[in-house]
């Protein structure tokens, strides 16, 4: 994962919103994103994914890799 913290709430909400908007089951959304359904569910619930999973999920969402990164002010 990046050195900066990830906004897990925003990531989970974005996943859930797209899945519900498209009427997808958790299993179908996970299949499309190429992750396990249990992993998809955990990230939806606010768990931190590994880097590969993060990349697959943001790709599925169609957003930039830094969309959910909380940049620290120095």
C-alpha cells in the first residue's frame, strides 16, 4: 500500500454504491473486479486491502490510484 493512509470508508462506500447502482451481487462484482467475494466484502466494510487487491478494485471503479489516498500535510 502507499505510504499515505487510505480512506477506507470512502473506498468501501464507492464499491458498495457502484455495486448497488448496477444491481450486482457481491459475488458478481467481485468476479468483475477479479477478487474473492469475501475480500470484496471486507473492503466494502472498511478493511485495508493488499496492494494487488487495491489496484484491482480501483480499476473496477475506474478511478485513479490516488483517489482514496489521504495526503498528509507536512
